[in-house]
């Protein structure tokens, strides 16, 4: 805290540009990627996908790019 009471004064910050997620509802992700809704919910429960919600909307959304990466083929024996 500095002499004016600002707790972050003098602290070093790194600012990165982060792409806004391409959010789609689970129903659309299910049809687009030909996955059952239960598989998508399993990925959410396992922490493999992040759950998003929009203000005023009760639906659950996921990031399209995150799901694409999760479904990419992997070389056997390599860690995730």
C-alpha cells in the first residue's frame, strides 16, 4: 500500500490480449460436433470444458474452440 492508500501502487502488471471466446449453447455444440449432450456434460463435470453463462440467459454455453481442441486426435502415449 502506498502513502495514498492504493494497494497496487508500484506493482508490476502484465496485460495480455485474450481472444473473446466463441460461445455456443450445448444444444448447438451437440448437433455441430455430433456429440450427445450427456458427453458434453461429462466433459464439463470432468473439468475438460469450461462452463459459461450469459446474463439473463439460463442456458449453459461452451467455447467452440475449446471443444474443437478437446476433440483433436492425439498421438498415442503423449500426455494431454
